[in-house]
C-alpha cells in the first residue's frame, strides 16, 4: 500500500491507473452499467487522446480517458474535482463529439453506443432533492418516457453524496465510490480490495506510483494547484462575509474571476455562499464582471 494517504481524484493518479490498465478501467465502467442489467463490456482499447485538457496553470484541470471496445462502443471517463455550473451541458458536448463520427457513405444506424462517465468531486444536483450519488441520463419523451435511442448514455457520480456503509452491503458502484472517497478508512479499503480484484490491482498500481519520483512530482503539482484554488476561494468567501453582502459579493466575483472561472460557475458559487436565487446571482456577476 501507499506510504501516505493518496488522493485518488488527483489527475496524475487517475491517469496512471485508468489510462494504462484496461482491466481496471473495464471494472470501473461495468460498475456504472451494472444497475441497468445491460451487457457488460469485455474489452477496451484506449484512444490516445485527451480532449481539451489544460495544464495546472491554465483555466482548469481535467482529464478525459477515451476508450473503444471491439464492438465499437465508445466510453469517455472524466474526473472533475472543480465545481462547474455547466457540467451537464459540457458533458453532453463532449459526448456529441465522440458520437458523431460517421464516415462518408455510412448510414445513421451505424453510429455506435457512446457512454460518458463523469466522476465529480462536487455535487452537480441539489443534495436534498436528488440524494442518489449516481445518475444516468438518456433521451426520452417527456410525456411517455419512451426512449428515442439507447446510444446516448451520460453518467454522473457525485462523490460528496457517498454515504459509508458496511462493505458487505455495498454494490460494485458503491465500492468504487468508496475507493475514490476521502472518508473511506484504510481498513475499509483493505476489506473492499479483498473482494474486488480490480480495486486491489488499482491500489497496487498506486503503490508503484508513489515510489516513482517523477510521478510523485506530477502528483504534488496537481495537489498544489487544487490547494491554491481552494485557498483563493476560501479567502473570497471570508472577504464577502467580513465586508457585508453587497461589497462582499463584488469582492467575491473579483476573486473568483482571478481563478479564470466562467460566469455560470461564479453565479452558482454566489448563490451558494450568499443564499441568492439564480437570477439575482447572475445579475451580480454581470454587474461586477
């Protein structure tokens, strides 16, 4: 095991495991598919591409792993720890880019099933209204729930919604959530790994990762980036509380702009910190942009 408490949502760790070990990645993907009773994937090859990835000094830190099975099914996995207001639209956009790849002369029915899996370090959906940590979206008729096509599948796993429970009562999805969650104890992870070969292998890869000096530097760089962002955000919130709502909101917008966050994300944070409705939060962002 790793000699220190590793952050498994760290980009460098995630890439070292899930972009290099097909067996582990397949186990993770199939945990997402298991609840539907659909056919499990049995093979995957990685497509050597990171979509719109940015360095840690840039606008954001994100990693996409894209894979394709022998039958043509494409799976895109993204780890996103920074809160993004437009995460749903963003995931749909990248799903569409992966889906729409017909070659000249091919028919529409030759388009392949395309799955997007988003593992989030924040809650995308209201925790009180939507308590389940896992959600799966497709295209359905609003009135009848008739499915237009089964080739669109977008999953979200909101890690903050994970609730610890006895390992023997966990399904495979919950075991993977426990693997990524910082609240899971080492003892619980050992118990999970004893029954889940892929998680055991992932933890063995972690052990090799932490002993690699170059890999550790990449890990620390990613950790520093996220710590700096959290510190700036905390400062912005404290500044808002100290200066009162109106001035505080202005200062918060300025501080969040310095993180290169988009307007929607800043408005979402204003609504959360100051208890504003969406319309008012957006108005403050526009007024102080």
